[in-house]
């Protein structure tokens, strides 16, 4: 074997063996690190998701509290404007420039700006939705069938449209309806619309009666809107006349299911997760007042992300099912947390499935927000994170292997060139020796 070849193999062996051993150790270390990360990754991801749920429930409950305050602030402004208008003299021509609810029954008589709106879609029989004719340009007036239209009061309230529009524009997407019902039965509503059922009288509605009795701002239990049959919450307060006497009630409706769905969708909790707004009641269904109500409060569901528009009769009583079938130790602790104004996170079954419950009280509404997410869904996210880490680790090992092969090839080339460099003088020296031995002394 030529000396160059011998030298090449010696250099190659001296270079490749340590390099191969080092590459093998690096690959094994990378695989070990990846498996270590995967092993701890599931618990870390699960803990991270739980922390995010707690942060989300805090943010969402605070958001609902802020919206509650916005509604109440707008309601007070609305009541002040109603009082101012009722104290004014009636216009000289009270019969001009306003629209009754019946104007929306036929497209021929639609008021300015009338459009078919899915935002105010009425729930018809079979729970189908029918677009409703509304106008955001005008208010509408309704008078019960057994009441003679009080034209002077209607005329006084005509300028209320501007106040309705300004308050609505300042709180986009928050109000469902804005309205005022006077003690004589006249109802002003914005956006303008029709669709009132036979026998409707605003003075018999719970929002009117509660506000009149309380003498201050109130929030109703969930009720069905008379025109659309949608589930709503209503904030209402009494209106006083110029003489300080009770003159009626003004109110603002909130489409609670839409508000909850907006929050639920932003959370991206998964198809099996559910969100709830519950209220704390005593055993008779009245608002629970700490220190006054007896016993522990019940948690009654006001709205759920799984609730659909019911299509029930507009004057039907809304059922508020209990969130817990019975109060065990954990359930009692949740109630105690809410009464003390705290939130929390707990693991407990829901519909027979082990789930994570996160909850937080909502402002002054004597209510709370709940997110319930099956543990399997969260662990599924953690498993997907594990798979991503494992795939990334294997990709690193593969790339390291390819790099090692390339490096070995480079070392081989380097050994070849090195053997040539070292063997070239030796070959020249051997050639000279052969010439001297042959008698060539030149």
C-alpha cells in the first residue's frame, strides 16, 4: 500500500472516531433533553392554561361590571332628559312628527331609516328567527288598546330621539332597547319598532313594577322581550315629574345571551366548555342579601352559552335552574368565595365529567360569571404541546445527524489533502534515493 494511502487512513481514523463518538453523545443528550421537556411540559402547559383561565375570568367579570355601570350611567342620563321634557310645555302641533308602532307593520308606512334587522330578529314558532323592521332614525310610540293616546305627552317626548341616539352612539352594541313608559300608559321606544303582542301594557311588566316600588335603579331577573321573545336583562328607574311625583319608568334592555356569547367566543374555550352567568338568590328566588337573607344562597343560572332563544310566550316566566343539584363541601366553599367577593379555580365534576371551574363575582349585580372546561380538553391542549416539542426535538436530532455526516465528509477530504501534503516531500525524497542508488549523482 502506498504511503499516501496509509497516511490518509491513519488521519481519517484519528479524526472520525472521536467525531463520531461526540456526535452520538450530542444526539443522545438532545433526545434526553427533549424527553425531559416533554415529561415536564404537560404539567407546565396545564398550569399555564389554568392561570390563563383565572386571568380571563377576572377580565371578563370586570368587563361585565363596567358594562353594568355604563348602562346605569346612561339610564340616569336618560331619566334626566325625560324629566326635563315632561316639564316643558307641549308643542303647538302635537300630532306631527312622530310614529306609532303600527307604522312598522307595512313597508308602505315605514318611518325614515327603517330596515330589516337581524340584530333584533324576532323568535317565531319553532325557534326560527324573523328579521324585524326597526328604525335607528326615529323612536316609536305605543299606547295600550284601552288607553286614549295622550297626545300632549307624546309631543313632549318627541325630542327624546336625539338623547336616545346620543347615548346609543356612546355605547355601541351595548343596548338592546331604550324606552320610557309613562303612568298613563304611553311607551316611547328606541330604535323605533312594532311587534307588540295583544294585551301588552308596559305598566304590568316586571321592570316597571320593580322600579316603581324601589324608587331607584333596579335590575330585573331575566325576562323575555315582548317584541322579539329574546332573553334580556333590564335596568330601570322611576321618572319624576316637575312636581316631584312619580311619572313613569325609563329603562334599558341588555341582550344578555349576546353579551355572554361575545365573551365566550373570544375565550376560545373549546366546543365542550360552557359559560354561565348566575345570580345569588334565597330559597324563594329573591336576591340574596348577606346579613339579611337566611341560610346559604342558591346559584341560579341567568344565562348560559348553551342557551338558545326560546321562542316562548312573551309573558312566560323564565326558569332559572340551579347550577348545583345539591351543595356539598366544594359547592359551599364556592358560594362563600362569591359572598366575600373572591373568585377561584376548582376541579370538580360537571355532567359526570371531571372539569375545571373558574368563577368570579360581577360587581353589584349579586351575580357571578363561571367558566367550566373539561379537564380532558385542557390535557388535550397539553398533549398537543407535547407532540410539538417531541417533533421539534426529533427534527433537531435529524438535522444534527445530517450535519455530522457532512462534517465527517469534510474531515475525510481534509485527511486526504493532509496526506497528500505530508506524503509529497516523502515521495520526492524516495525518488532522489532511487536515483542515487542507480548511480545518478547529479
